[in-house]
C-alpha cells in the first residue's frame, strides 16, 4: 500500500536525479585497479526518514564503501572504548594536509582526526575484539547494523587494495612509530582494507546516515546501534573533516555533516531530520563525487535542510491545559460532591504535553506553570503523549516538580510506563499514574477529603427516593416510578450489558458500583465512568431507544432498580404527569452532561 | 509577575556561575591599554529563549564587544550586499594562522574568512552607506537591532584602540594591496575600531545570539534584523572559525556556533533553541574567556545542547484527524441532511496541523494522507495552529495538494490570514478558508448537493407540525403545544438574547435563520451553530432553567414560535401526556447532541 503511491518526495528525488545526471565532469578513481572498473554513468540516490521510510531514485548498484566507512567505525570505536581512550590517540581538529598524509598532530602526538587515513587506521584498531577476526566481525556486524541488513566484503576489491596499499602501510608503520598502533601492522592494515571493501548501495548509505541523525537508533530496524552520546561526536568530525579540503565550503553551501569516499559514495545526515545516500563514481579534484555534491546541494537547497538553519521548533509542546472545574475525572460522584468540584475544582490543574520535549518546549511549560496565578493545590503533568524527554527537558521538569513541591503543591505525573528507571521525572515525591483519569480522580478525592466530603459509598441500600436523578421529584411521582421498577442483583464482574446491546431499561444503582467503558480504536478498553449507589445509567437509551453506547459491568456485588421500556411506556399511558417529570429529570441530566462535554471540547479548542 | 518567580533555569545559571566563578586562571588582555583596566573578577551570564525570555546571573557590567561583533557585522554585510559580492572578497575556510595574521587565501586571493581581523575589516567595509558616517550608522543601528536596545561606542576604548592599532592598519593596507579594500584605509580602520568599541553586557550578547538562533528575528523586539537566508551562513563561519584555534575541539565538546573576543565576551547560538552570552575578562592562551568556555561547556552538557545531537523533533505535527461523519460543521442541518451526512460524511476528511512544520513532520503528513484508504472526496488541511512552514514543508505541502487535486479530491486549506503572498500552500486550485467550521460547511454543502440534497431554506413558513424536534409526535400532541406558543418576529441583526440571560422559552424557527455563538477566552466570538427554519433552540434552558449558554442573533428577518416556561408548566399541568412526549423529544435531541459531542472529544483523544 505505502510505497506504491508515489508522493512528492519520490518526485523530488527523481527531479534531482534527472537534473544532475547530465553532469559528466570528473573521473573515476584509478589508484585501486578494481575501482577503475566502475561504470561512470551509475547514479543512485536514497533518502531515509527518522521513522524508517526510505525513498530511492536511480541505480542502486552495489559498490565498496571505502572512506564512507570511517565515521561509522569511529562510532563503533567510541562505543567500545569511550571518549577518553579514543581521544588519547585521535584528535578532532581538521587538517590542511591531504587525506593520505603521513603525519600526526604535532602539539599532541595524536592522529589529527578520524576522517584522514592515519586516524581511520588507528580508529579501526580500537574496535572491540581480542583478535583481528573478532575485530573484523565487530566492524562487519556494526556496519550491517547501521545499514539494517547483512553486509559483506568484496573479495576482489579487498585483494586489489591489499596488493596496492603501500601508502596505507607506510601510514600504519608511522602510526606504530608514534605509539598509536600496538599491534601487528600488516594484520591491522588488512582489517582496514576489508572495512573499505564492504559492499553497500546508495540506499544503505541513506539508512546508515539516518541512524546517526536518529541518535544512533536505526530507524528501519529500531536497533540502538551505538549509544546516543557518541553520535554528536561522530557528526562533529563529519562536519569539520568529512569532505576532504571542501569541508568549510560544503558546510557553508550544503550544511550537512557528511562523508565521501573514492568509490563515489556520499553519506549525509541532518540530526533529527533525515539521512541521505548518493552514489556516482565520477570524482572531482578533491576526491568528492561530482554528482554526489551537486545532488546533495540541490536537495539541501530545495528542502531548506541546513544544519545551521533553525528547523522545526516545538515552541509549545502543550497539547491542552485544563482544570477540574471544567474537565472532570470519570469517577461517578454524588450531587453534593459534584457541586463541591464545580466550585473548588479549579485548584486541580492538568497540563498535557505532546511530542519530543527539549529545552525550548519545556522552558515554556515551566514558565506557563509558574506564572499561572490561579491558586493551585494539585498539579497533574500528563506525559502520555510525550515521545522523548531530552537532557535539558528532564533537568527542567525535575526543577519544576521540586519547585512546585516546595510551594506546597501536590504533583502527579502521568506516564504510560511508570518505570522509575525510565521515568522523565525522577523526583520521588511526585505521585505516579498511568492515565490522567486516575490522576484526576486521586486529586478530586483529596480535594473532597480536605473539605470534609469523605469519599465513601452510601451505607445500606439507596432507595429510589434517595437517587440523584429523582432528587427534585415529589414523593408521589417517585412512588409511581417505584411501583414500576424491578430489583435485580449482579455478582461482581458480571457484564450487565455490552455496547451495541438493545436498550432494556433505566438502571438506578441501589448498592454496589458499576463501571462504564468503551472499546477504543487503539485496542484497550477505556473507562468512561464509575457509577455508584445513588446514581443511574441508561438515560440515553430509554429516551432515544438506540443501542447501548457503553458496556456496563459490576465492580462489586450490585443491586439495581430497573425501569424497563415497557414500564416507561406504562408510566406514560397511566401516569403521564409523573412520566413528564421523570423525562424532564432525564433531560436535565443530559443537559448537564452536554454542558460538561462542550467544556471538554472547548479545553482542546482554546489551548 | 513573570521574572519575579525564579524557576529552574535561574537556578541552573546560578549553579553554573557559582561553580565556574572559582576559576581564576588566565589573564586580562593588555594589548589595548584600556582593556587592561578590566576587573578580572567580573563574571556575567545571559540566556535568551526564542520567545523572548531572558535569564541572567552574575554581573551585567558593560564592556566593549571587540571580536564578538564580527559575525553580526558579517550578517549585515551579507544582508546589504548579497552572498555573491561578499564571497568574492571573503572566504569561508578556517585557517591555521593567528587571528591577526597579515595574509590572504593563496588559491583565491580572498581574505580567508570573516572571523579573522583581515576578513572582518573587509566585511565592515562592505556594509551599506555612501560615506563612513553612514556606514558607522549602519553598524551601530544594526548591532543595536541585534541587541534590542540602543548601543553606543566607548570613546576611551576607541581612542586607545586607534592609538595602538598599528597591526590592524598593516592588515588593512595589505588588504588594499590585494584589491580587497577600495577606500581610504585610515577611515576604514577607524570604523572597524569603533565597531569593536561598542558597549554591551552579557545579556545583550545572549539576545544577539538568540536573534541568530531565531532565523534573524530578535525574539525580544520581534524585529527581523537580517533576512533568514543569511543566518545559516553566519552560523556556519561561527561553527568553523569562531573560537580562534579552538574551533574543532569547541564544536566537539560544546557543540555551539560561537564567537569570542579579547574583552572576555562569548556569544553562542543554538539554532531553533536559544542564545547564550558570557562575559569574564580572564583569557586563555588562545584568546578565549576561560570562564566563558567553562560556563558554556557546563550549560551545554547539563542541557544536552549540542548542535549535532538530534534535539526536539516534531515527528508528528498532526493535532487531530477526523471525518465529517464524526465531527460536523456548526451549520444547522435538517433531519434529512443530517442523516445523509451521518451516512456519507466520511468522504470529507480534515487533518489539523500544529507547531512548526518542517521536513520530518510534513513528510509524515503526506504519507498518512496518501496512504489513507478511506474514500475521500474533500480534504481539508487546517493550518490555523501552524507557527511556521519552512522551505521543505512548503514544497511537500504543495506536492501533496497537487497530487490530491490530480486524484480528483477537492482540497481546502484553512489559514488564519488567507493572504496569498504569505500562504503556505501556493496552489491556486485549493480553496481557502479562515476557519475549519466554514471549510467543513462548504464540503458538506457540496456533498449534499452532489447527492441531490440542495441546501435551500424551506419555502414559506415551517409550522410546528413541520419542525424537526416534533417530527415523531402525534398531531394532537403538536396541537396542544401549538395552542400554547406565541409568534415573534425579529429583524436581521437583532440579538434575541445574550449568553447568561434568564431562560425565556423554547424557540422554533418558522422562517429565517439565527446564529448561536459564544465568547472565547481569546477574544473573538465563535459560532456554535446556525439554526434555520424547521429547527429549534433553547432546549437546554427549558429543561434545567439555567441561564442561556449562548448568544442568539437573527441572521435575517426571522419568525419564531416560542413556548415560554409558563406555557411549558401549563402544558405539564393540563396536558401531562403531551408534556411527557415533548420532554422526551427534547431529551432525544439532547442525547443526539451528546453522542456527537462525545465523538468530538474522542477525535482528540484517539488522534
């Protein structure tokens, strides 16, 4: 289904491919004989989004990755050894020297950076593994995890590189002389040649780059390939050293951290946005793919993808903000309790966040909450729809919670998995809930208790005369209704009726408690309300005769007084004034629910 | 109110200030005698958000801006002359040479970049102005616009720089010899000295940096100081050349485009997030403020603010998505029309977007819309809550609209200002609306017309027997009601009653049309519904006796049949069966409205 329909991004890639394919300047690399066989007409493009959609255009022919492997193996080395050990041997400053220079950083004695061959050979020696075979396995499985499929080494290209790789051997021996390589130099250089001969396509490079853009998580497979904390370092050296001597101008014109290689590959990543892969073997004088540079520049310009342009900002991550006088928990309440919550519920405030939370959005949240002048005694922070909380956001959220608690505000945090290891708010004094309804119910119950309205079920049986719905009716009217009801008893757990069932009456709960819930599109059932003794259900169905809109089940042993549709008809026929009174009471109750429901919608509309 | 309460960011800045203030390494710059007078203990911090909140800590003493002026004047030069003219004289590659090197880029004959003195002096010569005085005015007013307040030159520092600035004179003469300065060298160097002697505070630097982070718009004043398209270029040269010889490591460790100066200032910007300003005169061997570097590194680490870390992503900018079978326009419809829309309304689809739209969020939107299998004939794209549409998003939105129109789908775009020059969707064949309600009404009317239900008002007077509310009632019941109504006539524009008014009856519209609207918190009135002949209003108030929840006004000459509360009471007393029937009809209508309203809330909950 998806992928069959070709949308605007397919069109864009196709346009770029067509407009750039005509460029035939440059030359195929010849310093490795095997590379000279590449077809200069080959040209492929890939674009991978951070939720795993991959778009491609042109030829997805396999080619050897060459230097484009460098940033990915640098990521593996950082993941395996940590920053300190890697930075002791390889620096981060760009160098004016050629990529295959036999030199070290004079002032520190390190290889200058991991994007030149000297630094890359040292980098490869640092990946995990007790033997060269284990290290090769780590490099291959690591690159495969970046690409999201199993990659292999091209034996012929490897043999060709090995046979002609004397300059890299010179570099490796020089690194050993500087104390930067400990081990068998020949084996280490062989490992590096194999790394360069791994076979990929433009699509693979797009996914690999998108994995960096996505904080180390492959967006197609969902695998965390390298820890998030190494990604910024990798993208930094790509930014400053990735495009040979073209780095400064590349960043100015294209604005994407990138790495190119002599086989004509370019991988470019825009953090938080996408990965690009291009393959075209014709190289310019600096060693970058001519069409690769042109295509990346065109895509960047068309889409405004510059690292240093402010991109999508979530200025507000606030989905809605409301108070309990307007939006109520679904816990059934008595008339008196409802009146109290109408009057005092504004002391309970809920703020619902959405999307990725970072510095800007959380800073705004903090300000809105702290500057809100409405007296607040309970503050519920609903994080159900939050997709990620970054370092800045977590620090600010924690500071906000601490500040609220210091001010004497009770704080509840709603998180889908209330898993303390992964929680966004570490503060132990914040209450935890997995849905906002239960959090609201908790705050309402505390509020009611603080005002002396202890939340207890009525003792004994609540007769019809004590039912909320019939509160305003004269005793003789209640008597007329009572004469026509039957008493029914339900065990705990019994389903009284399913949604969609034929309406079989108006139920008054005399004792016990029932739950009303509905199926949701996403699967789990969602509670609409609990209905306790003194409250009723089935009003909608008795007036409109439509099927039940909810499922009702008994939460405990429950006694109901039931007025069937036939009894209602009989009331109408034989005691029409009583029927009018009852119907008006039902209409009044519906009207109250409608007023709440409208307020609920307005809370969305006005946020 | 805001600013008095000190939240977690104030706490963070205070902590950073306290932890870094103890560092007293380094030395105050002495090469300009006036700078040597700076108090080494001075230490101030500022942080400005992109919605104009500025946090500060420590000493906000005035100091001269020195080299921190370079990127801002480069922005002015790019704004005044365009990229081509500026790039012809000043390159973008970092150099290994000292900042005050007397050299040019050998391969191109340009000054290497605008962050070294040679490039900066040429940059200043390029700002707009026929005379040096006009250029000075441009530099001063430009820097003032970046800071959001009027800045002035420190005369003593300027004199001191002029008296001792021989090396800068040498550079300027060398630039002139290379053909990069056209004009009176002394006057040009004087202008540059004045630029360096502009007086700022750490707070000013934070706002100036935030203006760059905000795409050229000063977040405090709202002024577009330089065009958005020059900002990426300025931040690029700050990234690669802003921190003297420390640029590579600075980007690796701190990850913020930045510029430092010899007076101890540092300005750093994270695009889309914030601006930082630090001032502390003790300099390290490279010429960067010791505490400035330490404070920026600490803030960056605590908040996870690295340019190359994926930050807040709006993966989904979709606020909600619904179809007309569930959420309806507020245009009143007849029973028959309502039945048709219940059955066929799913052909009308609305998607509501929120926040900043960029590549990632719009790509996802495109995919969701194109992959949606529900047959759709009208597609409404609601952009009311969209704060910005970037280049990528605009290209994708336009592609989506074109694709939908090609597929035969009618497209409507909702934008608060339907201003074609600023519209996010350029496509002329898309309909434009300023609110989603009117867009839904348009689509519903088209849908009804396509099925032969022409949307006309009933001709002549609709009697009570033709009223939708009384549709199921027996003629003798309608007659009982009719006997108790009065007929009232309203001119177009008459307000029948205001919200909050005492309920004075149930109104049946016999001819004409009224509008129900409410006040919103944000100011303008919002239409809830239009009610045409055959429909009624005032049901809620007649059953619960509460004040009117909406204002009702006549859109045209209107005739109503009104059942007053007294008449309703009389009906109850003298014709109770008819009263029960009427009340049940009202309850049924409320129940239908409640079912819609619940669906409306669910459309939010389940998106």
